[in-house]
C-alpha cells in the first residue's frame, strides 16, 4: 500500500509538473501555468522571460503591401524587469508619400489576486506617437498595473508598402525566450533571400503550399475553363521556430547587438512580373553601384551639388594650395556652414539649393554635397556607403542596400587617401566620427567599387593630472585636475558636453568630486591641439580605523570591468586605439605618513600596456599610471587577455592610499 501510495503521488507530481509547462501560445488565452511560473528553469537568475513571440508576414490582395503581425508575451519575475513593460514600435516614412502604418494595437496586463486572474486592458489614449527623425517615427505605450509576477502581452499589425525589404525577425532578446516563431506567406511575384544570423539549425522549419486560393487580375471560370487576363495562385508558407533561446548577454565593447543576436534578415532578390519576365533587384555590388550612381538622390545629386559649388569656390582663396590643403579648407567650410540635423542617411532628400538655403541637412545630404564641392575644386572624391555602429555590420557576401544607412567621403589628394565627413567638427578633417568606425565601407566608383577599412588604429590620448590636498579637520580634499584629450578622446567630451560648464560640472560630480567649484576649457574649436579641461573642487576624505584614505585619481578610472563572461564568441570592439595616462600628487597632511604605498604593476605585450607606480618625495606622494590598448578591435581568442587587463586596471588604478598619524 505504501508503494502504491508513493507511486500515485509520484505520478500526480509528474502530471502537475507537466501541466505547469503547458504554456499557451494563443493571444489573450492565459491560465495558471503562466501565472504560477516563478522563474525560468533554464536561466533561474533571469528577471523576466519571453513566454512566446510569434510573427506573421503576408502579402495583401490588391496592392500587395506586406502585413506584418507580431504577438509577444512576457512574464515579469523581478522589479528590475519593469522596463520591458515600455514598448516602442518603429515605422518608416520615405518622404515621398509612402509610409508604413501601425494599427490594431492591443495590450493586456494579467495579475493573479487571491487565486483569480485579473485582466487590465491598455487604453487607446495611452498610445502615442513620437518622431525620431524625418524618416522614422515610433508608436509608444506602457502597460498598466505591472508588478512582480505580472504577465504582459501585446499584439499589433504593421502594413508596409516597402516590398524590397520583408520585415525581419529576431528570435533572441536580452531576456531568455521559451518559444519564438516566424511565419512568412510568400507569393510568386517576389523572390527573397535571407540570412540566418547566429542560427546553426532551427528547432522547426517547414515550407508548404497554403490552402487558400488567390488570384491576380481578372479570372473567371466557364464550362470548367479558367478565363480572363489573370491567373490563380496559392501562397507558399515558410515557418521558422526556435525554442529555449538564451538571453543575449551584452557586455559592451560591441558595435550593435544586431550584429550577433539570432535573427532572420530578408531582402528582395528578384521580381517576377505577372505578365511574364523577371527582373533582378540586386545581384552584385557593381550593379548596386550602378544604380546608386544613376539615382537622383545619390550620384546625380553630386552633379547638382557641383553646380551649386561654383559660387562657393569663387569666394574661397584656394590659389597656391596643394590638393590636400584645399580638401581641408573645403571640409572645414562645410562643417562650419551647414548644420547636421542628427539624422543618418545614405541618400539626400533635399536639393543642394535647399541645403544651402536652410544650412541644415542629413549626413547623406551634407557629405554628397561635400563630394560635389571637392570635385568642382578638381579633387578626386568618392562616396563611401557604410553602416553606423548602432545599425550593425555589413555582410559583404550579400549586396543588400538596407545594410547601409550613411554616406561618408573618400578623398584622394597629393598621393594621399583619407576618409572625411562634413557633419561635425570634433575630429580632424581627415577622420570620421566615432559612429562611422564600423569595420568597412563600400567606395562607389564608376570604374570599380571596392571596400575600404573604417577602423582607426592611430591612438587617441587622454591625460589627467590630479592635485589633491587632504584636510584632516574638515575631512575634505581640495582637488584639481587638468585633462587634455585629442582625437576621439576629445570627441567624446566635446560631443557629450558641448563645452557647457554646467554639463561638465555634473559629469565630474560622477568622477569622485563632492563639489565642483570651477570648470574652464580651452581649444574646443581646434582639432590640431588637445582639448583642455581644468576642474577645481573638493572630495570627501574617508576615515577607516583612525586612518585617512585617499584615492589618487578619485573615481576617474574605470570602476567596473564590463567583461564578465568566461569566454566570448565575438570580437571586443573598442571603437579606436587609445592611450590613457593619469598622474597624481597627494600632499601628506602635517603629522601624518603613508601606512605603506601599494605595490606597482607593469605588463607590456603585443595587445596592451598597463603600468602604475608610487613614490614618496618629501611631503608628497606621487602616482603615475597609464594603459593603452593597441588595436581598435580584438578577436574573440584574445578576449581572455583583454578581460584580464581590464581586471588589473580596475583593481590597481582604484587603490586608495592610507595615511596614519605619526606617533
């Protein structure tokens, strides 16, 4: 009897456990399995989990626009996951009358109270639209009544007239996903190719002919015969499924998670005319180049810009200058006279005349105009189409136009070749802004397109000199720091803080200053000499067991190593090579002496340099520290060493020096 009772309990447990895993995949159908789930067993530390995410793309009758539907359900485990209840749905407007439309948004929050599941529907009034730029808008909303244990789900429909790019599908998220499915109904007119990124094998993949019969044109039947000038067809339905997809762990030092996350990316390859015949959409890089050069908003735009450039060149004194000197003058002219509207574009959307009248434009407009200006001055210049860091990397094996979202400039002058950009003035005329440093770009030339590296391994420098005078009575230190930065290190400060005193004060309050009394800067408008910042204020002096403790560099060095994974399968992208130097002078308070100075540290190899030394001289303690990463991008097999170097930087550069009273 005991054995039978045990077996019954065991089987009952199995049944209950099995039921707990029967999670619904139907919108608005929910029960105890979803509400009772307290953690995801394959990732117990996850603060939330995607229970299911289902997408479906289908061509509409008539206009053959693509209707994309997405349903997503998330279980919230912890308060730290509340931001997943804020949803953004981007959609595209081309500026020529075509636009995507987001419609039929539904969203619900489910909570369990006293064993009863309650449902809170999203109010239509809570949905609002926000403009990102001239081409992109976003529909936004936040779920109501979300808390730990809630289940949230939403459904929306997006209609797009842009058939050249089928809506993509992302199987992976920053939280784990239990089930993800994408279904695409293809029709015989449009032939697509796709890239399955990060996916070795789907858990389920199937293609089948649909049951519903559709028709193109006028079709009728009489006496068993099909008549008219049209024909009938059925969709071919492709289904892709991934299960138990792990969370994407973004440690930083990457271009974009879109480069590594599991996803499907579609591109129209061929159009089959219903009346007969086919048209290749994009088959080779040379063909893409040919199309761009013949485009009114790209190649032909440059020729229009050359006509507008004539008057400008007459007012500039270029006589007697070399081509490289002329190029510098023209790049600087564009940077100073045309404001970038913070929009990344590959193409131009306003004429060169409008660009000059408004003195404002997109990256594509500004740089295509710059090419026209350079060419009119007799300098060889070519467009370079690229993908910005946040947009993702380019797969060179696939000539997809949507990989690109930016146009820069390749200049050839005096037997020198360099990349230039007219959108901003924070780096030298012969360097690209940081957002362009993304592996490679395609040079668009009539003779033959070619790839050019966008990486920059010429190091940028940052030097910070600290003077610290501790006061044992007030437990405050009088602090000053002199920072000097060039190239991309200067770019970061200039672009982030606009040389604005109040913004810089706030920035240094996060670097160990308790109060910032004064900030002064020099050379903001120059790139040929370092950008200088002088900061004065005070910081707290810590007391531990009657000893005072002072950090030589306050909290300016890296405080935490973001590289935490044991291994890494993708590169460590640092944007650019860099050399960072710190020096500090701490005045020893009267009647005190250092307990002991920390040990120095030094490592130099082919990847990096890390060094720190300490020295007492009279009533002062001097600390010198520096590190440099010699490359912009490190391969995955170099990751363990880079991780180790960052561990050492965090550990050694943030060591405090203790002082005690002299007996």
